[in-house]
C-alpha cells in the first residue's frame, strides 16, 4: 500500500499465505470499524494515508 498526495495504490497477491485479512478505509478515523475488528482479534499490519483518507490493513 502506498499513497502520494490524493492517490493511493494497493497490491494484492494471490497465494501469498495470508488469510483473514481486511482493509478499513475511511475519510475520517475509522474508529467504530477498527474497534469491531480489534474485538475479534484483528491487528493492524499496515497503514497509509492521504490528506483526506486513512487506510488500515488488519489480519488475525
């Protein structure tokens, strides 16, 4: 995941060995979604942001 000014890019690979991985994307801090994921043992593995968006990748 990468960002530059107002653009973002994600690279997704098939067969990389990751399972139970999700992305939370929001124009504001995605507190409600993050707390729901945290409660079921998801943990943040990657973050990226532009001036108006934040993205978080989480996995179990």
